[in-house]
């Protein structure tokens, strides 16, 4: 899901939501069970997860929604707009992130009364992030193995994040 306008931070050197959506679509091509969504881009407003989940629930009311997010974001869920609504609409899949202990996630969810609404996704730690991609691009370092080749070409051809 590509955000139109992030509520918590301004995206450094942002090429715009449409370009980010294009890169997400390129990254998901050929990946079974994965697709990029422009739902938030189409709204062209500040992107709040609870609103996106409400839209998804309205479109497919019989589907059970799962919201995947990094441990860093899950630990700060209480500061989001309408965190109780997010937890009402979807179960969380929490991905471990470097520098964030899972105890912080458990504490945050317990404070929200939602310890039973989340599952830790057992997978190796991944240090890749959009911040890392932008920083490595600025420094002229390779992006290989961080993003798919078609995305590297878009970044290079358009001079993004320089």
C-alpha cells in the first residue's frame, strides 16, 4: 500500500505518490500473492490506516483483514490516529525490525488492550527500508538486493533521491 501523504513524517526527497506507486507495482510484478495498491493514492489526502482498513472492509466485508507492519511502527501504534479502530478492523502481523525489542511491541499492544490481536511473523531481521534506499542512492552505493532491478532502473533513470 503506497501512502499518499504520510501523517507522521514528511518523506525526504519524495518523488510523489504516483512515482512511488509505479515503483511498488514494478517491485510486485511476478510475485505470487503480492500486489501494489493505489487505494490511498486515489484518495489524495493524508493517509490514515484506519480509513484504509474501513475502505477495505466495506469493499470485501466477508474478508478477514491482516495488517502487516514493522515492530517499530507497532510499538508506536498508540500514537496513531484511531489505533483502537485499526485493531478492531484487522489483526496485526508484526515483523521484527533491527533496534526494536519485541517487548516494546507487547507492552504497546497490552496498553491498547490488544495483546490477542497481533502475531509476530517469524522471519530473519531485515534492515532494508525506504530510508536506507534513499541514503544509499545519495551516497552512490549499490541498491542490488535491496530493491528489484526494475525499481533500481527507475531510480537511476529519473535521478531520484540524489
